[in-house]
C-alpha cells in the first residue's frame, strides 16, 4: 500500500509558520501591555507613598506636591500608552485568529483527503482479496 501524500503540505506548512509568527507577535504585544500596566501600578504606589511622606515632611511640602503632580502626569501618559498597546494587542489577536482559521481549514481538508484515501485503499484491498478468492475457486 502506497503512503498517503497531501499535495498541499507546503501550503499547510506555510500557514503553520504564519500562525506561529502571529502568535509570537501577539505574545510580544501582550508583554508590552503588561509592562505598561505594571508601570502604572508602580507609579500609583509611588504616588501613594509620596502622599504619605508629604504629610510627614515639615517644610518641603511644595516639592512633594510637584513630585506628586509629576507622578500623576506620568500615570496619564502611561494610560495613553496602555490604550495604544491595547489597540495593538487587539490587532495582533485578530491576525492570529485569522491565521488559525486558515490553518484549521487546510488541516480539515487534509483529514478529509486522508479519510478518502484510506477508504480507497480499503476498497482496493477488498477488491484484490475478492479477486484472489474468485481465482482460487475457479481453479478448483
């Protein structure tokens, strides 16, 4: 029995490569978004600590106010970056989902062709067995 070969195997490999590339790009975009979110959290902690220290400090309240104001501006800037990063993540996610669909379609086609091939081979084997059996009874 000859081995099953799928004519679109190279196309399937290319689609798998594309899916892997999209998955990697999505992972990098999510990583950037997570870093920005962590920076926002760390800045919020710094602001909270600065607010507490402002009340404990005696004379340099205005410098603490300036520092707190700068931290608030940094949080706003990071929030804008997070919004942009979220858009990039959604774009990369859409590309990844599309690549997955393309790969899955060709994998389903391969499975269908493989099933057809097996059925053809089984039918061929049954025909050969029937012919051998018929030839045996003719000889008797």
